[in-house]
C-alpha cells in the first residue's frame, strides 16, 4: 500500500509584502529581481513585481518591508536531527527553533544517526526511518520544515527494502558510510536500488567525524556515485586537495560544502566548481549538530565566508543556500517565483557594519541582520534573537 501524504490545509490567507528594497531570487541565472512586492496566497507565491502591477487587494496580512532585502528562506542541506527539537549530540533543546532565527526554513536530514541506541538490523533501521519521516512531517519546531527519515546503509539490505521504504514515504538516504557498508561496490548497488525507487542519496566524504566512523576517499565516492557528495570539504577532516579537485572534475553530482568542514577545503571546492563553470552544483549545509556544536547562524556564516573569501557576489552566495539546494534536493522552496513555497527571510545590513548596504556587508565578511522569517505565508519569527541587529526591520501593518 502506498503512503499518502496528509493533505495541506486549505487556508486562503493572502500575504502582501511591499516596499522591498532588494529582491533576491535564489536563482543563479538571475539573482536580483527588479521588483518590490511579493504576494502569497495560502502557502504559495502568487505574484512578484512592482506594487502597481500586482494585485494586492484583499490582503489578510500586509508587511511593510521598510526597504529591506527579501530572499527565499534558507535551506540547510545537511543536518542530523533525532527527535523533536532535542539533540543528544550536545544535549540541547530548541536547536531547530534557534536555526529559524538564522533564516533557515527548511532542513534536510543526512541521517538520524545520533539517535541513542540506533537500530542497525534491517527491520529496525527501516522502522526508525519511517518513524522519523512521520514525526518530523507532523512536528515542525518554529514552523521549520524538516525532511527526515534518512536510513543509513547496513549490510543485509536487499532491493525490496528500498522498494518498501519508498512506498512508506522515505525519500532520502542518510550519509553512505555511516553504517556498516563501507565499500564502493556494495554502496553503489544499494544507491542504485534507492535511486530506482526515487530515494535520493548522500555520501560522507573525508576522514572520520567521530571515533567509530571511518575514512571515505575519492575512489569510494566516485564508485558509489551518490546524488550528493556530502561535505566535499570534509566533516570535519577534508580529503587532500587533489582528491577534492578530482571529485569536482570527475563527478557531475552535487557538491555540498558545510560549516562543520574544513573552510580552506570549502573554498577550494568553490573555486574548482567556478573554474569548471559548474557553480550550479554547489549547495550548502551545516552538518550539525556535531562535535563543534549547534550553529543557528551556520548557513549565514557559510554565505558570508564564501562571498568574502571565495570572491563571489553575496547575491550569488545566497543562491547556493536556496535555489541551488532546492534544485539538487528536488524541493519546491528556494526560489522567489509564482507557484513556489511562500517561505522568506527578510534581512538588512547589521547595525554598524562597515558595508555600504546588505550585499556589501556580506562581501566584507559580516553577517546580515534578520528582521523577519516567513514560512508557508505565515510569519514565524520577527527580529532575530540570534543575528546582529538589522538596521531596518520590516513591520506587520495589518
Ligand atoms: Zn558525514
């Protein structure tokens, strides 16, 4: 029996956001839009344009952006959730709600591997994946959408297991290499079965993350051929430079750069992708919670790092964390365009930043100040409690 997703609520709210000073699309091909107004009906974007050209009548909520910038809600391509808004990794409560205050509206699980007592037998790991998918679908801390239920590969899994997982609603695998399957041949076979049934895969890249995990080198990554080369800059220990460059050159899969990786290696992967004219493959994650902690501002810090030290315009860096990740992860958020998910982050340059404006401040290495976060057309957070204070802050006017 196929699993049917619960139907979306048919709320017909109409959200109008006007007086937007800078509209960042999330689309690498056209990162800045010539528009100042966004209209959303229910949980979808209905119109984007100049205020005089779009239908703003009948708004149930109107927001004056006060000239600040609007971008798609940020996506964290690599998190390790466990249960609700608790992480045992640093024994913290409320970590997901804290990421909301860093502009993150969507998270993708790379495996619920921190679960204490995680089952490693096949029936147990399938049950846990289905449980995690259901639980995070039903419970969204702060409104953040968490795509979870990501089983890791263990020896003994057969094709029917992937068929069964897919029919049960599982759409992603946890990082290949975190379970007992650590050889390219077996991993390639299992990733191929997963792909056949529409389940996307990610592979751990680099040295072991914690005692008990192990090295995954470029040969195993290339042989496995997972959809996403997870933390190509290591998590935290990176592969040697020639191996990172070989992964960029010899694979066509997504190149994920994470906060909990080697920053120098992240910049190398970015530069190599740019030289190959394949920036569309670069996506961003935090790989958190982890040994180095919970990082509510991790995605913003990656945007600032890659822009200030990697030499890409801030509006392009923002595309890596929005439209690029949405495309690679097959999500319908991440772009400001009619029909897409109405999830936004409104930002301005931080108070007293040396930057001339928001984009210049990011290019100078500062973090932006977040003034509001909207998920599915509803305000989830106003002035962020975590970023430096934004200079101007949007206001709900009706
Ligand atoms: Zn990893």
